[in-house]
């Protein structure tokens, strides 16, 4: 495993097909340490597919993915364990374990990957839940939570190991506007306080407006545009039309 590097993420010419359908067709992207890049694009363009290549949940048909100096593409599952302690993936629906309580869900990575005592784990879990505005919810089951609460618990769990890179898959999907804004504010606070590199997949322009240092627009299997959101609004064709339709103008 490589040490910290000035470049958090490097994706070079990756392709991915499912059967005869080519989803990614030569993707390239560089993300610097501490940067927040928002991946935009229409439904079905492969945004989540791209994100899953970053921590090896999917492997490309060709091309190379390097995260924190560690090659991801072509690496077996057993070789990704250490990297995944440094890279947190926040799933769209939270991916909480339904049979575990909130406290047990947040404690899971600490139990699996650290040697903290039960008391230390409990203290860490309490602090993480307090950080996301859910203090005292340890005994609850996921079924007792609202959609916004589930996303907060997922984020608390994702922060447990102090990740250097955080991957967010549609963090506001399925939420009402006010709850979505609260989740965005929480992500901003996490980014500011931890310095983590963030890669956010969304089709929500409000999310991009609040979070993005840069945007990368996925269309036709490639990034048709990378740069500032205001510059994206000036583009012709799909990129500009999409961004302006979301209420963002140059």
C-alpha cells in the first residue's frame, strides 16, 4: 500500500460493458487530495457504475484506476481490504444491516478493523452519531428510521475509520428538499472538518452548487466536460442544457 499522495484519484481510459451495452467508454479523471468533485449526468448514464470502480466494487474491462497511490483495477478482493479502510463508500440507500441496531451498524467497521475495547467502541459510536445529529439513537433498528436518518447513520458509519476519500452515491435521492439540504450541509461540514477528498455522484444541481470544486459531466460513456459548474452552464449541447435546466446559469 502506498503512502499518502498529492493525487487522491486517477482514472485512465477505463471501459465497462454489460453484455453488448458499453456503459463506460474511455473514462479519464484526476482528483486532487482534498478536492470535491461532483459527477453529474442523466439517469442511466453510468454514474454509479463509475463510482463503483473507484473502490473496486466493479472492475473495468480495460484501463486503470489508482486511488491514494494504490492500483485498484485488476487487484483481487483480498488486496482491497486495506484500501477500503481509507476509502469510504456511502451507498444511495444507506446499505444498513437491517438486523443490527443503529449502534451496531456504526460500530461494525470499528469491530472489524480495530482493536478498540467495547467501551472505546461505544464512545466512538456515540460521538459519530452526535456528529450527524442522531445522538441517543443507538438502540433503534433501521426500519424505525426515516430516509434522512438512514443516510445520516450511513454517513456516521462511513466516518468511523477516518477515511481519506469519501464516495457518495446520490446522497439526496428520495429525500424531501429540506432533508436533502440538511444532508448537503452535513457533507459540507464533514469535508471542511476532515479535509477528506470527496467524489459525489448526483443528478441534483443543488447538490453540485453547494459542494463542487469541480464537476465532471458523464454522457455517452465519457466525461463530456470537467471544470467549474458556472463554465458548464456556458456549454452548448447536452452539458449546458442539463445544467441550465437545473437552475444554474453562467
